[in-house]
C-alpha cells in the first residue's frame, strides 16, 4: 500500500509542475500586449433634436462628424486576430436614444453564420472599470452590442424585428458573454460592394438588470470590434480597438 502511495506521489509531482509551467507560459503568451500601443481620441456623440434614422444610408449621417478608429488584431488570448483595420465612427443622441454609425472595408459580403459571417460590435463599460487596453480585456465589465450580418438579413424580411440583428450581451471579461433577458438594441447593415455601413442604436436609459445606462451624465469607456467572415473570424479571432472614453456633447 505504501509503495502505491509513493508511486502516485511520484507521478503527480511532475504532472503538477508541468501544469504550473504550462499555466505560466500561457499567461505570458496571451497577456494583454496592446497596453500603451497608442492613444485613441475620445468618441464624441453629438446631440440632435431630430429622430435618429436606423438606415445607415440616410443623408442624416453625412452631417455627423466622424472619428477614425484604428483596430488591431486581438492578441490577449487565442485564437488571435489576423488583421489591422480602420473603422469610421459617428455617434449621435437625442432625448431618448443613442446611436452609432460604423463603416469599415470588407472585400466580400458574408451573411452566413455562425463562423463565417461579417460582424461588428460596440462595448460599453464603467469609466472606473478595471478594464485593460483591449476591448473585452480581463477584468472588464459592461455591455456588448454585437451586430451580425446573417441575423441582420433575417431581421428585414417581412415581419422581421430589427433587434434580431444585434445581440445585447452582459460581460465580465473574455468568454463571459451572457445574453440579456430583453433584447432592446436595434441594428441595420448595408453592404456597398467594398464594405459595410452599420447603425446600432438603443434607448438611453437601461430597462433591465445588467444593462448599462448610456446617458449624458454617464461616465463610460467604449471600444469596438470587427469580424471578417471570409477570414473565418469569430469569437476571439477579431480586430479590436483600444479602449477610450465616451464623451457627450452638451445639448
């Protein structure tokens, strides 16, 4: 019996050491490497007294100033992203709603999911969140508004619902996304032949637990992500922005 115990202990010790070494290596190679890479300007949302159109091709959006945001290959955890990209962001709010108009290049329209569909997302978190530089990085909490091209197409069929185009999620870090009980974010995407224009919008105040209130007096951080279906990008394989502040223009 004692001999069996010695054998078991002798086997488990190197196995434990291997586990510790493996954990340390994974921690090293998947650490947040984008901290300090660049400083992004704040994302400003402009006040309007008008209705905010969901249609991304509406002339309304031409009068809204845009901010160019650079996206980096996600490299905080495997599978890593593959591309650097640029994203054009227009933000606007009125007394009831907030909306973002996103534009990004894409060589091919991919509307088949779930692993080869085009997609983009906006992340919101409290300004005092322990989030690190990458979108959805370790320790961050908040909401993710995730527009997906396949559900967008279905949402505009007869009787469709524009909330179907956007997944409204609660997150406390990578791999922790949980759909909110009520899906209240609207979305609409248009493909031009060279890229996407997408509008994502929701009412300002939260209507349920775990939904972030996105109002002028809110102190929030914001970041963005894009997935290219042709490159089989999904889940962690994406391009992401550096977290920056969300600033509301005075009304």
